[in-house]
């Protein structure tokens, strides 16, 4: 694999391997490093992963949380799995790593343990990757996903996770899923965020079947989802009846085929909406997976020679990420929608538009993936992704609190009832704001 392709695949993984309990996807500057910082290998991959999560990551994991997850993953292999962590655990990372590596040595495979640790860390751009996931991510990044789940989710006020986006013709709709369904489990695993929703599905080819446990109208149901191959566009656009342009981006991909290239699709949508007299633009980045192409999209919407800066590793000086292409959207207002599941490239795009286009951001605080990521090799073609750098504003050159984008106007996510009825309070707020723009004479 060429260095260029490796960097692109790494970037995609650095965003889709989000861990709000799981893993995240493609990174802002299109560059998760292919030469990660060296980490001393102690007692195998478990110990190495533990040290990477605590020392290499610029957002250190909680040592006891990570270690407890490792012990829990060992339950099937050790009869004495209920033994507590040693006294003083968390004070000496090297000692703790050695103890944890020895304790988990009897496992038939270390990979479920490392995966459990990464999920428990609950840090954006943390996750374990293997060959199957990399193949799936490569396909998604190049605009050719191996199957079409066709669903997206959002967090409810009570912490549960609901389906908010069901794409016509794709697997979710064909399987009977509806907006407003509360997704409880995928197989045997509880679901708490968008990545946990998609990670078990995205690497599966068409024809595979997966069991989803949902709650609908107070009833617990099981749905067998059969994955299909369907054309699902990463971009949806339309002119709303109040002459407000609407563009939704589901993920970011780059392809030689314009119909599969997110940036090309988005730029065409902006040009068409402007030509048809859209007085303002609502750019919907809610639950948008990461990827590549955000720089070109930002360049279509605003001026400025630099779209954002990156500092990776964090000890290095900031480097500018230059614009790609000319501006397409005229001097008309932009409103950006984000939520808890907007990650990586979507977050970087929102940050750029706030500073360069005076865009108003509405919704919920994003996932915390305004970071650059590196892979730590663990052996057997497995790697652990951890954040090692940061994305800075194009004008402010400032790191954002929590490496996340905070909305200018906070609007909570829709409720189950609203989703079921097709109501969208965040979009309504965005349309109300965008609708105040002057009418454009055609």
C-alpha cells in the first residue's frame, strides 16, 4: 500500500473509530500519522495498549476504568475474575501495565481485552483496528462501502440511543427500522453511541445478517437486519419551501467518480442551491462520520487561505492546512447543525465555518474529535488508535475546550416521540434563524 493511501486510510479510521464508548473515523487534516510515537512493549499487547491509553494519548484514560474493563473481558478465562485491582493501582503506570499484562496472559486472545479497554476509555479517536475494519473503512473512504446499513442515530435525553436517520432503499429501511426506534443492543452488545451502532455493521458485506434489539412504543422487539448493497449518497440536498437551502453530509469520502465524492457532491449542491435563489444555507453535520474532503467543502463556503491548523504531535509547532478550490457559496448566511455524534472531519468543518464564514452553530456539543491520531502497533496486524495532536481554529489558532465544537445556540436532540412524528426541533431552530435572511431576487 502506498504511503499516501496508508495515510488516507489511517485518517478515515481516526474518525470512524470514535470512542464515546467505542472507536472513531477520518481525521481533520487528512493525516493520522503512519509513524506513531514509540511505546515500550511490556508484557504484550494488553500492557502496551494500557500505556498508550495513559501516556501516548493527549487525553489520558482513567487507569482504573480501563483496567476494570480488561478484567471484565477476562471473565470467561479466569475463575478468580472477581479479584480487585491491587492497592494503589493507578499511581505507577509501568507497574500497573506489568500487572495487567500478567493478569490477562491466560486469555485465548488479547484482542477482545484491548477492544474492551479502548471502548471503556470513552475518548474520541481511540479504538482498536484490524484487517477487516481497515478494508471496510477503505471502501467507505473511497465512496464504495461494502454494504449499505443506511441508518444514523442520536443520543436521547436519558442517555439512550435512537435511530434518527433511515435512508430509503438501504438495509435499515428494508429491515423495518424506523426513526424513533430506541436501539438497545446489536447482537449481545449494548449500544450507547453512533460508532457502537455502526462499527459491528460497517465491516460486514452484503448478505450478512445481524440481530438488533430495539424498543418501539414501549415494546421490546428483535429485528434481523439483512445487509444489502444499495446506492446511498453521502450528501443529501434540497431547497426548502422557505427558500432556505439544506445540505446534509452523512460521511466524508474521496473518489475519482464525482457521484461518490463527498466534496464534489457538496460543492455541486451549494452551487445549485445558490443558483435557485437560496437565501441562506443550513448545513447538517449531525451524526456525520469522519472521512476526507472537509477542506474542499469548507473552501466552497468561505474565504481564507488556511482552513485550520494542526499540531501533531502536540509538542510541534502548528502547521496550516491550506484551502482546496474556489469559493462557490455567495455571501449569504450559513447555519450549521451538529450533535453529540458529529465527529472528526465534521467537527473540523464546523470550526472552520464558524471562524471563516461567521456561521451560526446550532445543536449539541460535538464528540470531541478535533484531534489528530496515531496508530500504535500491537502485533498480528492490530493497532490501537490514540489522539496525539490537535486541530486549531484557522483565525484563533486555539484548541477548543474538550477538543469539541460547542454550539452558539444550544438545542437538545429530538425526543423519541418527535422522531417518530418526523419533527426536528434542531432543524426548526436552524430554519427560523436562516429564514430571517433577505429574500434573493432570481
